[in-house]
C-alpha cells in the first residue's frame, strides 16, 4: 500500500498521530511519504491531520483512493463565538495504532534526541473555554507507559492536559524521574491540584520547563498559596516556570493585568493567551498586552503596561 501524510498545521511541532500511523504502516510493509501535490503520484490512502482549529484546511487536490481527515482541528467548530467539540467529526486512532511507538524520523530536526507523547488523557475540570473534557473524558486517566513513546532520548516533551489530576500521577512522575531525561511539560499543569508531595516529586524530575495556568480570575484565593508553595519547595526561577494567563474570555483588562503583575512579583513568567472569541485586531488592548508580556525582554524592561502603550 502507498500511504501519504499531510500535516495540515505545518511542520512546526511533530504531529503525534501521523508519527504513529507512519510507524504502523511501515511495520506492515507499506510505503509512507509526505504527500506532495506536485510530486506524489496517485496513492492508496492519504491521512490528513490538523491539531489547531484556526489552521486553514489543506488547499490542494489530493490524488488518492481514500483520504482520512483527523485531529482536534477538524472536530472543533466555532459556534456563536464559542469553540464547540463535534463528536461526529472526531476520528480516533484504532488502539493498535494508538499504542505504536512513533516514527520520529518524520521530523528529524524536531525529534533529535526528543520523545513526544501523552501519559494521560482527559481532565476533570471541564472549563468552558476548553474541549479536553468533552473530547477525551471528564477525568484524567493513564493511557500509556513512558516506554511506549520514549526509548532513551535525552529530552521528553509531555503533552498531557492534566497529568497531576490522574490517580496514577505518582508512578508516572516516577517514570519521568527514572528516565533522567529533560522533561518539558508543555500543557498547563493544574496548580489548583498541587500539593507539597507532588511539588517534591516534580522537583526530582529534570525539568526543562513547566507551565501552569491561571485562567479564571476568581481562582485567585486558591492558586496564590499554591504558587507560593511550589516556588518555596522547588526554588525554580521564572525561566523554568511560566503561567498561561487566559484573556479575552470573561475577564477585564484590569483583572488580566492583576494576574500578570502578581505572577511576575512571585517569580513566575506570565504568558498571555487570547481566547479566540470574535476577531481581535493588532491594535486591540488585549493584543498589545500579549505582545508586551510574551516578549520576555520587553516585559522585564518595561515594568508597567501603561509605559509600553505610550
Ligand atoms: S484544566 Fe486545562 S485541560 Fe482541563 S478543562 Fe480546564 S483548560 Fe482544559
């Protein structure tokens, strides 16, 4: 069988389902290649994968007997300004493929000595602005051992939506500690669920960077003591600890700025995320705030937003 792959989002981050599909087909003797509209001949099957709903769909005609489209980008739709999960458009990988060791050769630069994957899926929070609970389940559940996608690489990029909400968090973090690999937990770790025990175990990992989220302003009284406790236990500086700050959803600019200043004062690096609600243009205050905060050099030099806006 001749199989083509299209990473619709581009090749900026390795597409995990495509890497698993590639590995599975190769293991079954199939030929696998990136689909090129000008150079690929007629193929038996083409898989298209799209992670982000805002990515434009693939614009070219595809010459293949069968085209299979999958990924979050195809099953999230914006309805009345809100992102909604469309279950009927969600195609899951068959179990056998889901549990295949990824073909990292598809992304030789991004995957140099780096493994990517999920130890858990799902999240119990069900935040209104997020589709994880609807798509993956309203609980965090272990879905694989580390060895399923890691084979001695020096770096691990973990994409779990809420690792420490999983009841198996301890054994999973232990696997990451034992790997001695540098770990980047690239989704937000739920600071509301942080305990001293969890923080001490996380500290034992070789952490490259860890991201938290403070999305809901009203969580202030819960998250602030947890942020302080995590800092005290790990002693990690802002270069290792960043915090996603959701804006343009249900907060005011003053509430956004309060979160930003508070996090900076506590030694965390805030990172502004803009909820995709209606369109924002580059002059909107929220977009200016994002440019100011997310450019670390400017953010640490220009201390107040009013000074940046002048
Ligand atoms: S805690 Fe994070 S992953 Fe879970 S539902 Fe909320 S935004 Fe999504």
